[in-house]
């Protein structure tokens, strides 16, 4: 049996009214507390999440995925949770894979477990698949740890290892930057196989723009470290 009492599932969401209710219900059915951070959505994302059983936190204006996740971490920390699992709100992460992440955390003792979608990568859009592989190889070298799918947002974190300060990157690059920071501070990062569900939804990740932002984050880190 999975102990759900000290784990909070956090879901950053922007304009996910069509999917967020089903995602929240799938998580609630397994007995987990769910916190959705509505990142300034102009649609009914917040209302749909609340109706499905989530605690909803709202940003008045869009601040980016990294900022939304930080808001959720602070909520979980102040409410006494020991760990969080992050999921996307667009239905691409299957709540049925939650036990796999938690089992990997127990089996390895790792403070961080990142979902690995690459066993089923053939179902992934080709551009995203190759971008993920390139970024994962680069980050793996820098972290000196093997993390096959560093771009997966389906993750387990022990709250004790998460930084209290807000991320320097507030968008999608914040998740990569967090892995680098955690690895630099000695956190062990494990992986667990998860499914990726691709329907007709449009990804909010732009392979070109977000790759450039990722590289910009890496450059800023290199400059910051050289000055330190």
C-alpha cells in the first residue's frame, strides 16, 4: 500500500480547463491530496480543478511553470507534507503511474525520482523526442548522473531537498535548472518508467524557443559560476 498522507500532488496549469478535471479526479481516486496552481488562466481552469476536488491556488497573471511550481512547493511545505509529486495538467501524465514513482523512491532511497517516458518514445512527436534526448544527455553529463528523460515533468521530490528561494528561471527551463542545483548539492536522482499520453492537445513547449531558453539558462549558470 502507498502511504498517501504525507505526499501532495501538485499540478501547475495554464488554460487546461478541458483536461484538468479528469487529471484531478484520477489523482483523487488514489487518495492523494491535490494542489493545482492556476497560473493566470483566462479560462475555467481554476473552477474545473476545484470542482474535481483540488485545492486551487491562483496567480493573478501568468508567471510561468517554474513560478507556479514554486508556489505549490511553498504551500506543501507550510502544510506539513514530506514530499510532492509534480504532474502536468494536460492529461499527458497517467495518475496510475504514481505508485511507480513512489516505489522507485522507496527502493532507491533517492530524494528525487524523474519519470522516464523514453521506453515508449516512439509515441512521442519526433521533434520533442530528439530535443528531450539531446537535453537529457547534456544535463546528465553536467549532473554526473544518468537521468534518461530530464524533460519529464512527472517527478517525485522530498521537500527537504527543494530550495526555499524562488527559481532563477520561471518558465519550463526552471525544471532543468532545479535538477542541476539538486545534483550540485548531492541529491541522488533516480528514474521510474511512466507513460506519456499524446492526444490532440497542443503542447505549450515550443521546441525552438524553449531549447534556446534552456541554452540561455545554461549560459547564465556558467557565467554565474565563473563569478562565484
